C-alpha cells in the first residue's frame, strides 16, 4: 500500500489521554514545512520542544514523557508555517 499524503494540517489528540507515564502525539502535514511541536505547562510556560525542523509531507508521531514534572495538565502546540493548532493532555499520577 502506498503512503498517502494528507490534504490538510492536522494535530491528533494524544493517545492515551489521560496518560500515566508516556503518550503519543500524531500530526499530519500536506506539504514540506518547518514545524515546531511544543509542550506547555498549566501556566502556559514552555517546558519542552519535541520537534523543530523542516518535515516532508506525511503523517508523523512522537512520544512525550514528562520529566519528573508535578504538572497534571499540559497543552501541546503544533506550529506549521502560519497554521497553529493546540490540544490539551492530562497526566494521571
């Protein structure tokens, strides 16, 4: 089966959500573009940049594991060119 090229930018809800130790974030890119995938805490402070590079069109996924943070809620944001998408994820301790 051929790899299909997405027709629009898309940021999926992380899975599982809520999560206990780690979670997977998936996103789709319809064109080559520089992207940033960042994670913010409940105070909207950036705590980690997961991806910051030019990507080819396609579907991608990345694992997020909080590093000893006491936060329970996070926001993750995908910036692809002028497109910005955000989702919320919850850590269960």
